[in-house]
C-alpha cells in the first residue's frame, strides 16, 4: 500500500533507481557512468573541440556524483569526501563546460557578447543576489561563501551555453535546454543544503533534472 501511495516525483525517482541498477551497482552510479560514456561516444562520432572537452567535464561531474552520494567502494579510496569536495569537483566541471562551449561560441569570429550572453549575465546577477540575501537571512552562513562562488561558476557556464546557442542555433539549442535543467538541479542543491530550504523529495527531483541537463548538454554540443 505504501508503495502504491508514492507521489509522482517519488515514482519517477523510484523507477529511475530500479531501471539503472546493474550488476549490484546503485542506479545513480550506473546512470552517471552512462552519461560519461555518452560524452565519449558523441566525441567519437563528431570529434569537435567542444565535444572533446565535454568528455573531461562529464568525467569530473561523475566523480562529483560519486563523492556527493558517498559511494563507499570509491570514496573510501579517495583522500577527500563530503559535500564541500563534491561541490568543488562540480565547480571544476562547470569551468570545463565553460571552456568547451566558449570554443563554439567564438568559432569563426563570432562575438561572445550577444543577447544570449546578456540574458545569462542578468540571470546570474539575480541568482547571486538571491543566494546572498536568503543565505544571510536563513541559510548556513559558513557555507554561504561556497554557495556564492558556486553560483558564479554555474552562471558562467549558463551564460556561455546561451551565447553559443544564439550564435549557432541548430542542435546547440538542445544544450541551452540542457543547461537550464542542469541549473535547476544546482539551485535545488543550493536551496536544500546551503539555504536550509529543505525541498521535499529533493534527491528525486535533483536526479530527474540533473541527468536530463547533462544529456542535453552533451548531445547539443
């Protein structure tokens, strides 16, 4: 009966977890490994500089996933673990995505600063103010500097992908959709962990928006 009364979000998360379990591995581990494999496959099929750079970006993201979920067979062998190392790892992945899409954004002499970039900069400023004010009011003040820095990294990535999508159009629009979904998952983490918002079904929702974001980013690159 309890299983039959699960909310829609719970059913999505429960289904994903069951579907991606393989050889006794947790579903999240399998899913993040498959996303890294997708990045490699897309680079092999169409070896542009952007897609090649998406490989280390996704691999670092997978490492961040493993750290944040504390998958003990791997984290027990690492010299670091916990939320802060996981967040730092993801910040590195955002920088790598920024470099990857910057190549595409300025390819052929295109300008990085276009309407997409300006929209991204405006949204970035709004997000930074949101995290700052909410963090000072009710958040974990010790974590606030990390949260602000992380917002800067994800905003930089968001702005670059939107600039790239506007410059090129076509399949790059998928990356713009992906970075929005990725951003939503990151903001949920900030709200739940740093700002003490305690989102209901946070893990399920994050692991719905996050893989969608990564997959669309990689395919649209």
